[in-house]
C-alpha cells in the first residue's frame, strides 16, 4: 500500500523547549489516522509539520514520496484548521460562494463562477448532504452544518488526503455523529486518507483504524483494535487518571 506521509526522526522545540524528539510516523493510503495526546503534547504542531506550515529542526517529512520542501502538488492535500471555528458568521457569503472560493485558481482572470464550477460545487455539497443549503448565508447555519460546508470546500479540489485539527470542538453530539458518518463515507467509499487531531480519545479510537499517541515528546502508533486506552491514559496523564467512557 502506498505510503502517503513519512516522518523520520523529527525534532521540534519552542524557544529551546523540545516538544518532539526523534519522532517518526508513517501514514498509508486509505488510513483513518487519529492523533491524540494531552494538552501541550504537540498534536497541532505535528499536523503543521506534516503540512509544511512549520519546519522541524531535525529529521525529514515527505508527502507522497517527495520531501516536503520540494512538494508542490498541494491540490492533493486538504486541510481543515482550528481557525474554521473562528469564521465570521456575519460575513455575507452564501454556502455556494464559500465552497466555490476554493476554485478561484481555476476561474481565470475575472474570477467568475461558470457552469462547470457550479456543477463541481453541487457535487461537493451533495457528498456532505448540503445541496439544499447552497443559497443560504453561511452565518445562518448551525455549527455542524458549517463544518460540512467547509468539508465540501475542501473536497471540491478532489484531495487524496485530508488533515483536520480538532474539527469537532464546539459541535453538538448529534452533529458529531453525522460528522463521523461522513468521515466513514469519505474514507471507505471515496478512498480519501484522513488524519484527524482529536482530544476525545474514547471516540476517535473507535472510529479510526490507526492511532498516533503523543506524549513525553514521542509518537507511538497503534492499530486501534489493539489500543489500550486505559494504559495510555495512565502512562501519559499519571497512574491516578481514570478513563470515562462516552462513546457516540
């Protein structure tokens, strides 16, 4: 199976305080990789290193077999950052316009949404079950609906892998269930590789097929079927920590 992401012996520090040391990771085509760890364990930092938004002080990162500093096929990559939650709900844009914004590079000089672009927008919204909302203002949607719109915005460029940084913070439980159903559709039916940072260990380990655990400046990867949640919690958070199960 094709290796989509390869991280070898990376090290990263903030102001000489190391957060990752000699860390390695491999992600394969078709994976749904969950990234978990306590606050300050460098989950978001790792994701930014994988995307080339930050550079490791040591080690290498490769995407689709190409060192990240030479990688230029960014249309193959989708990214949903934490900043999506800070979207200005008063911004007077429709769902169609928000999704279509990711097509600007294909629209030419006048940046006009033509018939073929509208068809791509419709197809992306259909995947996330939001076609009935395309003329609505983005600010009039619920948090879960907005999340689906931004996923459609990512899908419009047909990415082969999508990185997500805690996409479910502030989203209600019902919307979270629908989100995971959508992720399963993207992963199993469309073959998109998914990498998702999550603070909810109990849920992500039941949804992802592999889990990257961060703690003590290291990355440990497990098959989710053999992941011992309670042992991980105690190893990282301390022996007195207790795991509360709240599976969706």
